[in-house]
C-alpha cells in the first residue's frame, strides 16, 4: 500500500465522482487532467480514484483547484500533493484539506508556495 493510500480514508472511483457531480466520467478525467482534481491509483485493482474529502455539498471544495496549481508549481506530483493535503500539521493545527474546508485557503496556499523554495 502506498503512502497516499495510508493518509486518505475514503476514495471515490472516477465513475462515483461523476455521479456525485452529475457529470460524465469523461468530464471527470478532464478535471483531473486540468488540475481541478487530483487522482491516484489505489486498491487491489489499482483504479484511479479521488479523495472523498475533495467534495462538500455535492461540489468540489472551492479553493482546491488554486491550491493544486500552487502545489504543482512547487514541484509536487498528484500523489505527493494528496499526501501533503492529508498529512496533519501541528502548526495549522490539523490537515491542509481541513483548513481548505474551513475557508483558510490563503494560509494553505502560502505554505504550499513556500515548499517550492
């Protein structure tokens, strides 16, 4: 099991993401490709899936896309970005994904940008 599977408790296969967002699976692939969502290959069947906590009330967490862009700019690949978002940080406190749910995107993006230096 990879580290990314250890830090995320609930994964949604891409067809489930499509159902949750009421869009086609093809559109979900496009969201992953354009950096609106992050996906990783997980489980015994090695299927692409998205962390369930990327969603709130049937939508993608509002500040997620910009944060993903900052993490990619800092040199993170998708799995590394997921691990960073879901790893507890005592200085926050909590996990970056929780701070995004709480609307604290500025602080999270500042920290993510600093990782690239």
